[in-house]
C-alpha cells in the first residue's frame, strides 16, 4: 500500500493522510469559518523530489 503524504500549505506541515484524518476530530472551526472537513480538503498531496524537498504531486 502506498503512503500518501499531505501538506498544510499555510504551515508547511507534512504528515500522512492517515495521521491527518486521525487528528481531524480534534480540530475546531478555524477563524475563516472552515470546518475540519473543509480544512482537510485544503491539504495538498506531496512527494519528495530528488533533492529531498516536498513538492506538489
């Protein structure tokens, strides 16, 4: 099974999709009125490039 990595572009935080989903239940509606589901949908899928940097997939 392939591990999917997602990035929060606002903070440059990267974690696995599974970990983001596990944490989502602890999230509150943010200052922009986005629900946890909305916030999750804003995460982008990333992979490491040949230099070891995260880039959008």
